[in-house]
């Protein structure tokens, strides 16, 4: 359930845009990183290096760490969320909107 929303004016030329979501095997993640980590799909937007003139919104499911009994090093009951992104070029602002998870 990955979705991209492009507001009017995000692109100035008519191009084909690809959105890919690659699920990550939870058993492989557990073998490599232990049971304390859960990951969402790896998401890519193509073509790369395309400048968006307005921010686009990417929505993807958060990992279901709470259902696996995971505990993290941070205080409180809210799971932490880390966003790893690879962006080429210069950008001004990144914003994360979502549920109760805190992005770092």
C-alpha cells in the first residue's frame, strides 16, 4: 500500500513517473539485525534526479514493530521511526506527517 501524490505544478513537463515498492523479508531482517528491528518496503520514485517544483507526498505503511513485542532504547511506549532517504541534488525542506510514530 504505497502511494504517491503529485500536486498541480509539481512537474513542469509531462513525463512518465514510476513508483516501486520492494518488500523486505522480515526473517532476513531478523537474521541480519535481530528481532528489535522491523522495516517497511523500500520505495523508489523514477526517474531519479527529477526536480519536483512542489513537494510530493509519499505514503507507505509503518512497520508493525509493536505487534512483534519490540522494545527500543527510547523512553515512552511510542515506537521510533527512522527514515532513510537518498536524494541527489539540493532540496530545501523535508517534512514527515503521520501517526503517533516519531521520525528521526
